[in-house]
C-alpha cells in the first residue's frame, strides 16, 4: 500500500488567520486615524482665535442677529456666554470658600463680558477681534485660576448640590410661613363684619319691634315643622355669609314662600343675626335663628368632641401651639372643634319633626332653583352628595391614616370621597341607621388623633360610609376659594362653593369670583353702607 507523500504546505486555516490579522491591523490604524481627525474637528475652541475669527467672519453677514449668534455652537458670542455661565457658578463657590477677592474679580469680568455683548447687540454688528480676544482671554485666565484653586467640576458639583439643598430648605421654610400667614388671614374677622355685628346687636337691644318681627304669628311656628315645605339648615357665626346663602336661595327659587331656613349661630352672634333677619325680607321665606348654647343636650357626656376638649393634652395641642410640629397649621385650628362645625352630625336631633333637609355651608352661593333636590330618590341612602374622586387625592387614603389597623380593616382606601357644603339629608334613614352613633364610635377612637388629624370631613366619610347617593356634579361646584374653576361648570352649577381660605368676604379672596357672591349683598343697605363704605 503506497504512502501519501509529505505535504510541506501550511494548512489553509493558518493562512486564513494570518490574512485576518493583517486586515485587523490595517483597519485599526485606519479607525485610529479617523478618530484623530474627528477629534480635531470637534475641538473648535482649541483653534487659535485668529484662525477661528477668519472662519466665523466668512459666515457672518451685516446686521448680525445676536440671538442667532448665541445659539450657534461655534460662535464667539456663544463662547463668551458659556464662560459667563461658568463664572457665575464659580462666584457662588468662591464666596462659600470665603475667597471674596477672587469672587470680586470674577464678578467684574462677568460685567465686562456682558457689556461687550450688550454693545454688539446694540450696534447690530459682529464682535470685533479686539473685543473677542480680550473678553475670552481674560475670562479664560480666571477660569484657569479657579482650576488651580481646585474649583474643578467635581468640587463645583458638590458645592452646587449643597446650594440646592440650602435653597430647598429655604423654600420649604418660606412655604410654611406663607401657609401660616395665609391661615391667619383666612381666620381674620374683617373690620366691616365686626362693625355690622356691633351695630345689629345695639339695634336688637334697643328696639323691641325688631325682636317681635322675626317670630310674630303662629303660622311661622307651624312652617318650621311642615314637611311639605323646603327646609334648609345653615350653621354659621358669619352674618353676611349666612345672609348671602339665604338671599341667593330665595332669589333663584320659583316658590320662595315655600322655603324655610333653619339658622344656628353662637351666643356672641345670636342677637345680631336675629336683628338682621328680622329687619330684612327674603321674598316671603320663613327664617328661624337659634343659638347652639340652647341645645343643652349637647354636652361633654354625650358629645365626644366636647369631652376631648376637657383633656389637657387636647387643649395644649390646639390652643397652646405645643405638640407635633409636623402637623400642618390648618389641622391645629381650634375652629374645627367648634360645635357649629360638628352640629351637622346632630341634625335629626336638632330638628326631630323633619324628614328631609338640605344642608348648606355658609360659604356657598345658590344660583339656581334647588327645590328639585327634595324630590331626588336617594335609593335608601342617608345622604346625597357630589363625589370628588375625579382625582386620586380625593379618595379615602388622602384623608385617613391607613397605617392604623382599624382604618385598614374597615374602609377601602380607593373609595370615593365626597364634599360637605351642599347635602340632601333623609332624616328618617339617618335615624334608622343611627349615623350619629356611628360618628360617636369613630370620634371616640380618634381621641389620640391617630385615625385622622382634624376636621369634619374625615369622620363624615366614616359615619356615612356606604350610605351616600352620588349626585350630579352640577348641583355642587367646588374650588372657588382656592383654585381656578372651569367657567362652564360655574355657569351650569346650582351651588357654588368657596371652600378653601380665599373666602369672598376677605381681602385675600379671588377677585374673579367675588362678583358671583357680592351680587347678593345689598351694600346700599344703611348698616352695610356705614360698615363697609360702599356707596
């Protein structure tokens, strides 16, 4: 058997690898050459000023547009602007480093550069070579000095972070102050309202006829318990605000003589409130004025809020300013503990003979006939209200503490919130379902303020949970006391609510919405003219 002769040639695979190596080396050198060329093209500022000036001159035309120059990445104007930006940052850093002299030099050079740019913009022509070279050279020298002082990028970033933190802390502090002063302004009793209260009280005390007019006739007392009429209740210590609610409701009603208003105020404002509503006519509407102090059954043994007020810790929390400073000031406002504010949870007991009422806050304006509310089918629910869950921040988790096991176990965090201020109440269903008892249950468990902070809406959400019939949004338009509201909603809304701090009777109220409220105030009335100065 013949042997195959020795093949002295190299295998084909080795030849292929060798050729690949050659191509790789060649390709690598080519890529390196291209990168070098590109890197030089991308460093226009390393080009000597005289050469760059020639390049730029060829592209610049007469009547230079300084804005276009500033936007061009290759113009000298842009280079000066960039240097100014860097220098401004260095001024801040050098001041923080107590290098006042260097900061002064930088500030001086910044002003010179800005003057050069301003001069060019005024002339409408390009910068001269002398202007450019001097400005760029002098600023570049100072920036180089900053690098020698170790004001490099890393140092600048760290110091700027510190500056941002400091500014953020200042912003938070100013925001807190603004909230605090805004709250104080919102709680202010305007001079005109104070004057009106004093004058009306004096009139009530010295004029017996005024006292007789309000409650004269047996027909008035009969109307107060007649369930065929339209009963509205308002709890307020603001005479003018309550008057606007009554006036706007009766002015827009087709049957004002069928309207009965049940007003409750406090001892301080009782005489003046009675005087006002006895001296003025509201298109035949019946008006009852009571004071909360006459409801003797509202005492600490029955009302959890009053019981909590006897607690020294509660008193310190709301009245001495001590306690948790992280709690927003609006939640530490003693007005939220006022019985006028919590009286809404006792409506069936205040009016035991009534079957259905419409509750109105004193910061609303009624601009349509709302008698239809009394015919709305609540489908076995206790209350009709407009839901406010169009946005996530109006759901239950916004108002309640879901880290508490009691809240977490009983209430859906994504349940829709709703608004107090215009609510239809079926008092028969209320009594049957013992809503006041439910309110007491949750109020007692919140004695330590761990379920919610304060206010009447959170306990309302709990007490009426699963017992609220959603009403059309046209019935209750919210936000006129703190935000911008869609004009179409205002036009079509039946009840406009100035919820928020910017009440229409305050100077801080939103001017564009004040007219909707003031049209129901007759400033030509002698007492209003004397107290408010409108002529």
